[in-house]
């Protein structure tokens, strides 16, 4: 058995809770459906569920310890005198306490990544790129909020060399308390764009919020962001004295300098100059946005005082997560660029640029609404007409805001409009032909996955799309 993540003494010390038994915890989990044997299960109270209902289930699944605060639920699960019960005053606060305790024990370097888009991709790229330099611990998926951040820290093995935490926000004021828990050595802002404009009101407000991550850096820290980011003045204003801002970009002023960028459907190539040395970077995953994320990730490695070359080599085979630009063949020999995970203005623009790189008989986009844009929604959707026209992309749209975009397109690029993604599938499917490349993208709520699922069903032989000439 590897050394445990938490022992009883540490659990008591960190949470000030009561635990009578001697337990060895090898993981931390808040969801019994993915619980592993020897995990600590924490009964959190969520929006529509209470983890206290699953205490017994957690033990049956092999949890070595369960953390709870609700007396009635503890009694009901017959755990009052159980040596595996860690009883605390409040499970959410105790999770944060675990995170803070582990962070204060941690001797390695901590990197925090926030931004409007590209947090998870940059975090995953950095985790991949850092692997040759030591043991890396990173947030799972997009665990970046009030429970995701402390969970990431509570899961941090003491012996790791690096911890990478994604930090997210939907509303003003969310980043500062998360940054205070993470206490990053290096702060990275992936992008400043118009995600969540609806709640945030303006780009400056978004930049100011992201700047809270930089404000949390120690005087020995380094901040990184894309060169010429929107709201740059807000970012520099927030930097503590002595903390340098390393801009990542193409001009001479950039500390991390990306030059000779060449993007094709087979991937991207560029040269990177950093204060810790230069390196060529060859990425398999296509798209200029991924090249920019890679430059940020390698810039963070240089900010750690390491030469980025081994990181660049490790990044070569990197592929994005499901729904963020993976390619596969659909029935009828149509190539799908699956961007169905989520959407914002900048990420749709990035996906259009990637689509345009791919060799195709026709480039086609099926776009669902971007959510959370509030009063800016229609204008933001209409703005997508420009890149679609530039790259001559036949566009299918669904959702009420996408209607504004659809109507802004010239008739030659209007493929079809429907209210829902499922309705759109019945317009899109007969229109697809062998050799087409299809981008599917929309916010999670616009359910573009359902459209993909319908397109993935075998084509009935009688309905085979005619082959293009
Ligand atoms: N630097 C970038 N600029 C624009 N779009 C990006 C960038 N990085 C990733 N994306 C795209 O944005 C979407 C969300 O990416 P992800 O890394 O999950 O971001 P986040 O974690 O910030 O939500 C994906 O479609 C991805 O391809
Ligand atoms: Mg994310």
C-alpha cells in the first residue's frame, strides 16, 4: 500500500473534528458513485442533494472514513459510535480546512490557472508538460469552484512536486477566496474574454475579477497572461509589489515569445523563447488557440525556473478532452469536429479557425446558443457572422440567440435553422455529404450532444447522401 493521503491525526488536526478510530485514507471523494476503496467520503450539502443520505452507501463501497455533521443522519445511518466517523461542525468548512492544512504542509510549487476560456485545456497541458520534471497533482476535470478547489487541495499528496489548480468564476467575488486557499506561486490567466458577460457586465469587470488571482501571489511569485490581454491595466494594477507579469505573445515585449507559428490540420509548430531557454514546439492537436495555451503552459514551466524543452516534448502527443475539439468520423464519411462540451464567443471563434484548417469538400458548422450572456447575447451571437463569412462556412443554427446570427448570414451560408438541437439534426443530416467536415458547438444547455448522437446513428441505406463530385 502506498503511504496514506491522510491519517487520523492529520484529519483531526485539520478539521478539529471527532474521530475515534485509526483510519488510513488514500483518496477524498464527495460522490459515492465514483468512490474508491479507502477514500474519505465527505457528506456535502449541495443544491439538490445532501451527501448525508449516502453515508452507509459510502462505507459499503469501501470508504475508510466518512465525514459528516448532521446528527440525525449520522444516527439514522447507525454511525454514532462508528470508529470511521469523522464528525465535524460543518462539512463544507471542514473540506476547506483539509485543503488549507494540506496546502500549508506542501513543499512543492503551486500553479493556479483562471481565465474566461481555456482553463481546463491549459491546466491539462501544463500537467502533461510538467510530468518529466516531477510528480504532478492537478484538478480533476473542471473542479474549479467552491468545492472543486478545496477538494483538489485535500487530494494533494504531500510528496508531489507540483500542484495545478483550475480556478473558475461565474459571479464577482468568487476568485479571491479560492486564491486564498490555493496560495499559488505562479498565477496564469488563460484568456480574458466575454464568457459570463451576463453576470459580470463588462470586460473590465471580468479582468478585475481574474486579477484577484494575481493579487494572491507572494512577492516571489510570477504572473502570466496572453500579451495585450483585454483589461490588461486591471491585471497590472492588481499585481503585488515585486511580482513580474510575463506576457506570452509574439512581439519583442513578450517575456515568453512565440514565433514562427504554423498551423495546419495536422497540428501546430512554433518556436518559444523564454528566460529559461528556447525550444521548438510541435503539437499534434490542431488550432492556434491550443498553440497559445501550450505557450502559456510552457511559460509557466519557465516561471518555475525550469528549462521548457522537456515539457515541449511531452506536449507533442497532447489531445484535448472529449467535446473540446476531438475529431472522429460520422456515418457517411463526414468528419466531426466535436466541440459540444461548451461554448463562448472566443471558443467558437477558435473552433471556426480550427475547422477552417481542415481539408474538406465543405466546411459546415452546427451552432447552438451561448448561454449566460444576458443583454449582450444577440450582439455576441451576431458577431460570429464575421469569421463564418471569412471562412465560407455553411452554417446551421439552433436556439433563440443563434437566430440572430443565422439572420445575419448571407443566404449562401444559411444551411438551416431549428429551435432545438434535436430538430436541427433532421435538417442537418440529409444535407451532409461525404467529405464534409462538420463543427458542432454550443453551450452545455443547448444540448448539442443530442444532435451528435443522432448524427452517429447509422445512415439507412436508402437515405445515403449522394457522394460529392
Ligand atoms: N485559448 C483559447 N481561446 C479560445 N478558445 C479556447 C482556448 N482554449 C480552449 N478553448 C476552447 O474553449 C472551450 C472550453 O475549453 P476549456 O479548456 O474547457 O475552458 P474552461 O476550462 O475555461 O471552460 C473548448 O471548446 C476549447 O477548445
Ligand atoms: Mg474548465
